[in-house]
């Protein structure tokens, strides 16, 4: 037996611009059944009970706005929430644990934020009963015999004290117009404000109005506010966004401190390094983004992340991705490339009124991918602009005959132009070529965005489109500044693999700046490290072998990496563990290479 669901993407559905193919061609409608009717807004409402699953509507809809999906019948009893008729639905929930951090990971649009909103009491679950929402007695009865029964009883009786760090931190500036310090004082229930200001590097932010704060400052302020509350359970929805790796580790230490106090913590995170570093347990959310999401059973952090990469849940006998994600066991060495230089530069200097950048002599070889790591406000973006020819140096020359395609850090999407038009222009009219489709469009899952106007894209969607447009341009060097921002973990790894295949197969080169250390580890041949004083001065090394570069960077961070024995993926050692102490003692902060 199967449980059939029909999902309508209401943004994509445009009944005034189509021939109502879903209605006209539906066999059930032709037989006189009300398989499809039209709502007050003129858009179709599909009866899941009457739908035969023939798939005609999904194939004939000119806007790809309909999905008919068959799920296991037993999931019907596990439906937790549904957003209206033919809307997204969530099956099952993660389970909070006292004194532990439970991580949620999966694609964007799979229901992670919905799960947090339900467990925090922001959303009352309707169990799929759209017209007549259930009362709390029925909801609590549904969870009889599970660990969640007590949780929802406390939500119902308002006994559960919750603290929630939302995904959209820019909303802080909309609701609080004063300075950051007054906001922190307002929520300091535990008397730990001064400690958190120090730990999260917020001293320079205290006198600023919230509207004057950067994304990273807003993120850390939101984390501080959440941690200041004296709650039973803490929710953190994507706490790494906008922050560099140093700031991410600071945030991680604050969050882990809450679990050590015996509190329950639930965490949504796309940076696998941070997720692995923080989580005790992991739930995977899988499904079809925007259509449905299923919460897996609980696993240890290591098993959960390895399962995510493998794409197969053995306990549930479910494959949610066609191919496993694999990692090279040994790091490629930058000096092994016997190809000519396509960019060369001598020592570079660039000065602004309040900032100075110095870059040591270096080069980019044909077929090489250089990864760039370092804190915020150290000049990484300035260096990218110099290479791309958008900034002039005060001293030092860049010798570059290569054509460069540049994706900037900050993206502007106020245009009414749709995605397909933009990408077709970037590709020189070759968007539908088989090579482009197989190497870029299909792996990055961009086709479903074709009809969307740029101004309507989410942060993750806009990032994917910008990355795709950059790669589609005819160029010798692809320069990408923070391509992983807002992307989910699967899209990040897909991007890394796309760049590797696309660049290498066509003899191109790339320079990539990102704060996701695991992404840089996957994609890079060589590394440049930026150090200095944030917002005052920055210094960049020459490109160096990946192992040397990672050792330099990780030593500065104070963390060590090892290889997972099953998958070969890099993992952060727990601070103070035997492996951590041993590797630090040998000055081997990066995972062991073939030579060792």
C-alpha cells in the first residue's frame, strides 16, 4: 500500500498563463470525478483520495508546479503538520535530550525550521487535519508512549521555558531600534552578559544601533540573547551564517556550554564541521524540498553525518540520494601540477584610509584550484577584486592574460528577470547543451528555478543561481567569493564536486573564498591563508600545499582534524581528546596524509 500526496508549488503555478492542462488532461476529471477543482485564487486543488497517480498533470504542467509523490502507507500515521491543501507536510519529529545537543541536517525546504517551530511551541501541529485542527488532548494522545508526550504536555500547560535563535537574524534590527547593549541587558536572566560579550567578540558592537550591525554581528548578538535566557530548551536555527570560522567556533563553545549545564539543545546547521564539532546526536531530514520532509530516527553524530553522505538509511531501508558522497583519502598536492602559470603577481599592497592589505608573491596555475581561508575583514574580498581587475593596487603588479568570471560576496537580486533568461545570457545561448546540463545545471538542481524572477529567490536559491551564472560564462579563471553562503549541506558538497569536475575537465582554474573549512578541503589543490587584525590590516601568504596550509590555519584555530575511518571525511577532534593531544604534540593539525 502507498500513501499518495499531491503538492502544488503555489509560487510557480500561473493559471492565467497556461491552458489549465492539469484539469483538461486529468483522467479523473474526464470521468466526472472532482479529482481537480479550482480554489478561490483560481489555482488547482488536487484530491489525494481521487488521484490515481497517473502523472499526466506533473508532465504536462508548463511551470513544473505539481508533484505527485507515493510514500509508504505507514507514514500516513506519522504526519505531524501540513500547510494547507496540497501544501508541504512534515512527518515525524526530532527528539530533544537533556544535557545533549541534537543536530538537524538536510536539504533546504525539508522542514528543519518547521520542526523547530513545532517543538518550541511556535506552531501547534495539526497532524494533517487542515479544516479542523486537533485540540491539545488529541495531539498529546498521538505521542502516547513516546518521549515527546511529556514535551507537548509541558508546552500545553506553558511549563516549558523555551529560548529560540531564529534563522532570519536581520529581523532583530526591525524589532529593536536601540543599541545592542540595551538589548542584551533586557534578556540577561542568568547574569552572564559580560562573559558572553567577551566570548562572542561583541565589544565593538555594543554601542551600535542594531540597524548598523553586520550580518555576523547580528548573528552573534542573536546567539547571545538566546543563551542569556534561563530556559529548559534552546533552539539554534543556522547559527553559523555570516560568521567566519573563528566566530563559528566561538558560537559553538557558547552552545556547547548550555548542554554542559544540563539543558536540551536543538541545532540546525549546514556547516558539517560545526555540526560534527557540536552535536551529540543527529536527525536527518530527507524528502522532496517544498513537498514533504521526513525526520529520520536518532543517530550518533558520526553515524548520522556518515549516513547523510552515504544517502541511505539502513534502519529505515530508505535511499534518499542516488549516489554516495565520497572524499579523497589523500590531499592533492599543489606543487604536483606541471602546468603553466596563468596569473602571476609580485608582492601586492593596497591601502584604504583605515585598512591595509599585503599579499605575498604568488601565482595560479592552469587547472589549479586555490582555496582561501581566514577571518572576516582581513582583505580576502579585496584580493579577489584585485585579481578580477575591479581594484587597482598601490604597489605590485598582477600579470594576467586570462579571462576571469567573478562571483561577488554580496548579491543583488532586485530584478524582475527570470532565472532562465539570466543563465542563458551567461552561457552565450548554450544553456541547453548536454555538457552544461550534465556538468552544472543538473548537479546544482537549478532547472526548477528557471521560471522564478530573481527578486523572488531565497538566499540559498540566489546563491546557487549566482554560482551557476559564474561557471557558465566563458572564462579561464572562476573567482567565487563565499559561494556556500545560505546553501544547505548537500548543495555545498554538490558545488564542490561540480567545480572540481568542471574546472579540471576543461583545463580551467579557480580561486574560492569560503568559511566552510570542509568545502575548501574538498575543492582545493592549494591554499592561501589570511591573517592580521580585523578591519585594520590583513596579510596573505603565497599559495602553499594544502597540507601545509591546513596545518597553518588549524594551528591558529587551535583545533585538529582526523579522517573518518569509514568515509575518509575530515572530522574535528574533540578538544582535549587523546587524538587532539597527540596531533598537537606532533604539530600535525591536519588529518594524516599518505606520507605519514
